[in-house]
């Protein structure tokens, strides 16, 4: 995420409840989440813009992570 040109900051999540306080603490103006979470973060709309992005069909983050782990294991 940090490598994306228009992303100013990525905030690591340590617990589920921190979202509301992070929006306030960091002055977040846009909160972005995958659309499989649509509606779950609407409670933030009074503090910032909430955008749900569609997932890319045929792309699996889990599969990419697995492939990267396999490639890393094969380097040894």
C-alpha cells in the first residue's frame, strides 16, 4: 500500500476498535476498504469519506502471499 502514489500513510491495525480513533488522531479524510466490507464502516462517514473499492476479479491476495512464500522458501 505504501508504494501507491496517492497513498499518504498506511496505519497498521492492532485492533478492530482503533479505526474511529485513528481517523481522528491522524486527520484521515478518506477511508478505503474492499467492497466485500460494504456498509461495515459507514459509522465513519460522520468523520471522513468512506469508499468501498471493488475487488479485482481473479486476483487472490492469499494466493499471491502463498506464491511469494514458496519463492522465498526455494531461495534457501
